[in-house]
C-alpha cells in the first residue's frame, strides 16, 4: 500500500562521542577474617573496559589503607609502587576489555574490628564511567576462636545402675584457628546420683581419673592446634544413674590463656538430661522378616517387624524405628502399617532413603505388636541387603538393651535398562567427506549396569577415519584408519543408574557410495539383567552425494636468488580443501618446466622428505632435468602432504649475464572429480646469480695431439687460474663441443646439447681449478680434420679478456678401408705450397730469359 506521508519515515538521533578511556579496578582480600597482628594480602586488578588505547598513557593505581592497617609491600608486573601505595606504569598495551597485570598489596592488621581498604585507578584521559574507578575490600580483624560444645546420651530413659554413654564434642567455629600450645578444656559438672565409670574415647585429651561420682567437676584438656570450623576428637565416657529420677548433666568448653579468645560464651555449654525409672519394661524385637527373600531391584519387598514387651511393667510411648536406605528414587517407600498406633511415613514417598518411625502407644507386659512395611529396594550389583529395626519406650527404662534391635538379610537382584541411541552428522554427506557418529549408551536403572558393551557393525561402503573420544573411562577396540567394514567394540566397566556414556568416531563414505546411503547400526549389551531389551539398538541412515573436493598444490624455495654452487630447498605442499577424501593423489614435479626458457641450470641434490604415507620416484642426484613423482594413497579433508628436496644452482646459460632463471612445474591429480582444476598446477621460478669481479682469470686448455682413431676417448683438460688482484666467484668455463665429439662426463660441469658449462666457484688470487672433460669421437667420424676445440671463460668484470679462451688441435686418423673427409691444408702446408709454386714460377721465368 502506498505511504501517504513520506516526511515522517525517518528519525535522527545524535550521539556525542568524546575521547577517553573507561578504566576500572576490583579488589579482593585473601581472607575475610584475619588475626590481629597478622598480614592481609589484597589483590588489585585494574582493567581497560573500552575507549582509547592506553599505549603511551600513564596508568596510576592508588591504595588507601584504612585505620588499623599498616603498609608492608606492594608489587605487580610492570608496576612501580612506593610506600604510599601509588603504583604507576608507563603504558598499557593490552586491548579493550582486558585486565591489566594485578598488583599485590600486603598490610598488617594492627587493630581489631572491620578494617577497610579502598583502591582507585586513573589515567590522564577522560573517563566516561568514573563510578567503577574505585573498589573497597573489608576484612575483620580479631583474635576470636569461637568454641562450641554439644553433649548427648546414648540411652534415655534408663533403669538404676544401667550403663550408658555421654558423648561431648568441642568444635572451633572460627573464624581463627587455635594454635598449638593453647589449652582447650571441657568441664563436666557431674550431678549427684551420676557416676562416670570408664573413658570410652578421648584421643588427644588428658582427663581426670575415673570412676568419678557426682556432684563435682570432671575435666578433660588438650593443647593441640585446632583449625577453624573443625571438631576436636570426641570425649565419650560411660556413666550410670544410681537412683531414680532425671539427672541434668551440664558441660562447658573453655579456652586457656593464649593468642586466641572466645568472645561468644553463649554456645560454650550444653546439657543433657537422662531419666532413671523405677518401673522396667524389657522391649525386644521378636523377629523381622523379609518377603520375598530374593527380590529384583525396584520391585516390592515386604518387611514384617514383630516387637514384644517382656515386662515386668507396661511400656508407654513405644516407638519402632527403622532406617531404610538404598531405595529406588521414585516410589522407593510404598507403605507402613502398624497393628496399633501409626507410622511416619505411611504412604508412597520418593527418595533413596527414609527414616521410619512408628508410634505404637502402650504395650502391656507380654503383649506384641507388628509393623508391616513395603519398600522398593535398589542395589548397584546383585547382593545381600540387611535391614535393622529398633524398639524403645520414651517413658520406661529398658533393663536389657541387647534385644532392642532385630535384623533381616535378603537378596536383591540388580536390574537395569540399558538404552542405545546414535546420531550422524551431517544429515547428508558428499562421498569421501567425514561423518561424525556419536553412540550414546544409557542406563535408566535402577541398578548399575555392569560390563556394558557397544558393538557397531561398520558399513561396507565407508572407511573408518578415527576414534575421537570415549567417555566414562570406556575403551574401544583399535581400528586401522582406512578399514572398510568390520566391527567397532567399545566397553565400559559399569554405567550407573541415570547416567550415560558416549563414543564418538568418524567415517567417510567410499566413492561408490554416492547415490546410496551409509547405514550404521549399534547394539548394546550388559552383564546385568535387563528389564527391557527392545531399546538396546539404534541405526542411522546418511544419504551420500557425489564427492566434492579441491586438491591444490603450492611450491616455495628456501633461498631465492641462489648463488652459483649453492643449494636451495624446495617445499611442495599438497592440500585437500575437501570436504571429501582424495584417493590416489599424485604429485609430479618436472624440471625444467615444459615450455619454459631457462637461463640458469640447477641440478637435483636429493635430501628428499615426504609425509602422509607418500612414496616417491626421484631423479638421479646431479641430474639437471628430470621428474620427481610422489604418490599418496589418500588425503583427508583438510590434510596437507609435504614434499621437500634440494637443488643446486650450477650455471648460467647466457654468457656475461649476472643472473638467470630456472623453472619447475609441480602438478597434482586425484581419482575423484574436483570442483576446480585451476590450482592443480604451479610453475615456480628460482633465480641463480653471480657477481661482477674485477680480476684477471686465465684459461689454458690441453688435449692429445693425436692421431686418435674414430670412436676413441678424448679427454680435455681446462685449467683456470686467478691472476688477481681480487678473489673470484661466479665465473664459468664454456666449451661448445665440435661436430663429431660427444660428451661423456665432467665432474663439476653441466652438459646441455653439447655445450658444457663448468662453474668455477670461489677462486683465491693465485689459485687454479682444473676440469677434465671426458668425450668420445664419433665412429664413423664425420667432423673436421684436424679437430679444433676452443673453450672460453664467462667471467663478468674480467680485466684481461685476452687470456679468456684457449684452443686445442687434435689429429683424427683416417681408417685404412674408409674414406676421409675432403683434405684441408694446414697453415704450414699452405706456406710450403706457396713456396713451391713461387719457385716453379721463378724457374719458368729464368728459362724464358735464356731463350
């Protein structure tokens, strides 16, 4: 629909942007409580939250100690701090939203109470958020170690002279530890009618003698260090009431003189009352039964508890208690019914444990009562389960405590439900590209699954790449990368109820999988009985499309330009940019590059290295042309193969040139169809060089004068001498072999189509270097007679070119049965012939004059 008013379609808001930097500081103390006189360690962390760079900007942090604190030290990496706790740094080079190096400030807490300390940070730049430029940390200084005492009695009520135990527990609730040497004392005010008999437990305590009859104070003390928030070892002492009635026994804990004080006396004392009754009722657990005697975990187990009053008196407020542990979490407690009275809990209750309490009321002498309860037990592994019930009266003493409890043992069979699930990522994949499988093996319980095994029947149209991770301490059978088919087996010792473990691994579809699916199935088993096996397997199906990959090649050299006679190392990298796997990757490196026009000659020097399983066929060391071919079985997506080798700069092919270029061509192929071929070939050029040297090099060449028969070996000796005045480097000898002569060998020389070049290399003043060219005469010989061969020096800057060439002449014999080439006259032959012709002409003229 057209807009009838275009004037209100835009709105403008102005935002002011000012130069500045938002810096902040945080401050923490190593402990919120500290002893008076001890050191407090603070950590100050400045931060650049945003804005302008602080490069070249001074940053200042100050720390103001509050009253009661005395400076000890201040340090921080890159910070300069003084006694006023002013710390500066010349700049901060970090990025926005980063913390600067922290500063550690140490101070002594001289006073008690809350001690405050405030730090601030600033720069010369405006700060748009000044509210975060300071931070405060408070610590509480004191000498407090707050002691607390608790006291309990093992039986109540009792009958006269019936033994029971008092247990006294002293605890340091802090905030400070009590050092060794400061005494802790427990004083028990034993009332009349109470006798302390024997010490049951009092590790580390020194106690008054026993027996001890009240009234009076009975003491235990210790001088061992006690950390904050820690109980001292308990003091347990047996006691009895000699008469009837209720005896209230109070005890207190106190700190002796020392560095710690207890400023809170309110929790230092505790009392417990024990009643001794004249009437007696011997309550006992007649029996406790379990049905069935063997039950599967999670199924109902019924306990029947029968209690009886053996008299002689009636027992009132009779209570049956039972601690029920190892229940399944959901509905672990089902019901509890008493023949009289009531129970708590009494209906379905969740939780892995329950404390059952049944109030039976009054039980006359000789009477019995029962409690029937139903639970659903759990167990990690099949085994016995023991349960104990106890009966007591809260009103009447029981003279025989030995029969107040009863136990029953039954067997619980472990039961689990192991589940299997599996995912494959991505949902569809190109042939050769990786699929990530995650197998998840879970246990819904209720017991722990023992010896859990996952077996993956690997597909026949995909190759295994790698096992990525196995959780929960599991292990998997090793599989070689590239394996097709077979099984992957992963095992866990156990998997607890409600938990799961995973195995993650990768595979790649083969090229022939394109257009079909990679189907992968897993199955899980356990040594523990299962409630449901229908969920123990899982399958994934991944559609496979045509392969997609791009193999590219690149080549670099370690030195360029390269001085004549020096090596350079070539590094060829072959990378599969994926996403598919590349099969049968072949790299071919040809030197010189086909179609190139090199002006320098390099020789292959070996030193070959190759990774990624590559196998190479290399040229002969010293060859100036050839092919290096490396075959790799395959490259994963993202994988790079590397080939390195050395070549040496030998000669320049242009006389007088100070540099020349050689060309190498590296190419790569792969069996799969690539998305682009533009990056499969690279031609690399390397420059060889030499320098102009103003010195005089002289060349002398020698050879046999002959005659030599056709087919004979002919050795030329070329000697180069440096007449000075400078050392030479980079010159070369060039010898163009005449017709009828073929190159055989020459150490230090390179032959190219009959032109032999010998790199002289470094040559000191007065030094010489000799090259021997081994050649052979053709047979039949078709060259000139005599054989004339001239070698020259190619030495830019040579100060005396007149001695830069040298010629040899060799006579080649004419085979007896063969024909020689058209005879030619030497210089002396021409002179003799001319002389003869002259004499003949003179003689003819003389005869004419006589006539």
